[in-house]
């Protein structure tokens, strides 16, 4: 299964970035082979619409799940519309997060966890 983890750096030892729309990288991982691709998040520095742009990038990679710290309403809606499972509240290294996911230690998120523009320093 292909999953996406929001990350602060471009490798499996990177810390999970708690922001989805404005994370530095998306680590796209095949959970069976552990092969991965680090994708720079071009939406991180945009003035607005980061969640939607980030979601479009992830959707284009064919992932089945996104694991992050928090997700705003626009990203949540775009990912959900594409049939992607969203998991929030994660922390630790990308490698640790993958192992927890494979062991079924996360629960699907059913609604946004922060308000719009939270990744810009707004209040959750």
C-alpha cells in the first residue's frame, strides 16, 4: 500500500511535520517494500490555498492514506473526495510512523483537526 507522511526532511529518519499543507516534504512509501519517494511540497510557501495544492500533489501520487499531525478543512475535503484515508495526531520519525501504521495503531480521522490557515501560525 502506498501511503504519504508529512515530513520535515526528505528521508525515512526525518521527523513527521505536524502540518500537512505546509510541511516541507511528503514521503511517499510503499509499506510492503519500504521503497520511498521524497516529494518537495511546493505549496508550503504559497500565500493561500496550501492545503488544496498539497492535497492535489498527494492525490497525483496514488496514495491510499495520509499520515500527519493536523489537517485543515480544505485539505481534508480534497483528500476525502479522492478516497484517501486521513490519519492525524501522529508524531515521531517517518520510519516509526510507518511501523505504527502497519501494526494498525492509528485510527482514521473523520473531520479536520485545525481551522483554515493554521499552518501559518493561526490558532488551531
